[in-house]
C-alpha cells in the first residue's frame, strides 16, 4: 500500500517553499537509459526528481518529465552546479545550460555540488545562486557535501543560509554532528546513498527489524530516514524496486528500533571526502 500522491510528506524549504521528503535519484544512470526509470518513478507516485549536470542525464530526465503528462508544478526538480562550473559568471551560465537541457523555465532547487575548497570559489558561486533565485530561475538554493566550516563561511559572507545540504548519509555513516549543525542553522538534511549503495541491506540489525514489519531492508532504511526528518532520494532502475522503495508509508519504526539502527553508525564514509574532493 502506498500513500496517495497528494499525501506525500513534504518539509519546509526556506521561507516559502516545500520539498517532497521522498524523492528519486538518478546518479550513475547513463543518459540513454535514464528516461525510463524516471518515467516509472513518476508513474508510481514520486514527485521529486534529483539529477545533476555531472550525471549527464538532465536531458533524459527532462524528456521523462515532459512525457509524464503531469503539470510542471506537480514535480519538484533538483539539479546541481558541477565543480568545473564554479565561479560567479560560470555558475550563472551553468544554471541556464541545465535549464536548457531539462527544457524547463525554472528549477525547484539548485545545489552547489561540492565545496571544492582547493578552488576557493564556493562563496562566489553562492552569490550567483542568490541572484539566480532573485531572478526567478531557481525557487530554492542549497548546497551538497558541505561541511560545517563551509556552511558557516557562505552564511557569514553573504547573509544567506542554504535551504538544504545534500550529503552522504546512511545507517553506517549517520553524520550526527553535521545534522546537529543543520538543525542549529535551520538547514534541511538530504541523504544521498541513503542505502549505503546496497552494502547495508545485509546488516543483521536492519534485516531483523525489516522482518518484524514484513518489509525489506531497503524499505526499513528509507523509513528510518523519513522518521529522522531527512529528505531521502533512493535510486533504482528496476521497476519493482522503484515501486518497493515508495511503499514506506504504511508502517513506522518504534523508538527501540530507531535506537537499534542508530547504534549501527560506524562512521564509514563510502564517497569522497568533501575537504579534498575536486573531480573523479
């Protein structure tokens, strides 16, 4: 049983917008293969699609959105400014290029993909984001993979707080300190690799909790994210798995089960270190 689309949970995003708490990610989906999974996700009931310029599949995402028959305002679209496009003018050009590939007149959310402190352009990029929002090309602006010092700096130098920070977050890497900082600053937490790239689906604690609810480990982890208050964007190219990941609104984890998953935190990062990452 899935929640009706009109009842999908959403969270406040900045002063006036809202973001669907459960979305659909398209990381590592080849350009020619991304359209069908996005179409499947929209048919199932997802209304939040997360892509990025670096994924090189914005065009396919846009095609699926336009073919869905849904009104533009029914779909929340996120994309991201890649590292090589940081800088004031470059970021503005990158945003317009993403809009062109997506064939959209505005983005619901635009993110700085990585801080890339070695380039020291993320504050300049953020200033461009503020203007893009003022121009109406972007409804909400945020960041991805920012650490507390990066967040503090953009706020101090611009006076504008990111609405959201999308970071690696899963049961074995729970980012407790960063989430606490987000709460202090009024920033939403969004989880990428929310299932630990599948590595945590055999965790015995998660398997046991899943069995207690008659759910899969993936559904159990997604439910954990939702109850934490995270925005979560699982990905799959398999129709059955796309639907399964959406069927997480007919059960709830107990306080004891949430605590048991909390105890699985090993501080194990899968992806790059935001302090040093520049490009693959």
